[in-house]
C-alpha cells in the first residue's frame, strides 16, 4: 500500500492533522510538517518541535482486533531499523515509545486509535531529533546527526520511513 505524502509548513500537530484528513475520508497517508506549534508527547507531555527536526504522522485503517501493544513493538522496530542504517551506535528502545542512543532520547512515537465510519484507524506520530535536541531539565536528549558520519538529509529519512512502513501496512489491515 502506497502512502500519499501531505506536506505542510506549520501545523498544530501532525497527529491532529492526520485526524482531520481521516475525517475528510482520506484512508492512507503520511503528514509531514516543518514546524508544529502544539506537538504532543505521551500523556500530557508536549513534543518540543525544533526547526530542522522530523515531525510526521502515518495513518491507515487497521484490523479491529489488533492491540496497541503489538502495533507499538512493530512501529518502534521499523523506526529503529531505519535509524540503524545511518549510525554505528547502539540504539535502545525505552518502552513505551522512545528510541535512545547512548541513553539520550532522539525519537518519540505517539500512537492514537480513532474510529471513523466504524473503521479503526491507527495514527503513528513520529518525532525525530535530527539536527537539534531540546533542552529538558533532568532528561537526556540528543540528535541523530550527532552520531552520523554523513549528514542525514531530512527528506531522505522521511522517504526511508515511508517505504519501510508501506511494507508493514499489510500486516495491520
């Protein structure tokens, strides 16, 4: 299944934009934005959206009996695999939704389930600190290009994520 890319300059959050597109009866897509002014993290946390980093949400319908726990494992491993192609550092998954390099967070994933016309949709929000890391008191963060020998291009990484998720979508439908 091919994901259509919906690029934006600035959005409230890519997950909120994905929900809006689903409500417009678009079933599959990938939302990207250069900026988010209300990026969301887990619970009530917000995602600090520094310019130059990656903010995207992938959305598509899924089987009604799929559990979020199983989906989370697959999504974390897809993102980890893509990142691993660019660096030689050890990458760790910190449940429920973080990817770390050297104990510093470089990626967070926010998953949401919504129903539209009795169809269950997953929205996978992915934030990757590519060029900058936010300063958060008492919390280690870093950015991906710090660990790469070659400067990773934003749209190259988004394209790789898109291709890898397109391969996995059939497992969800």
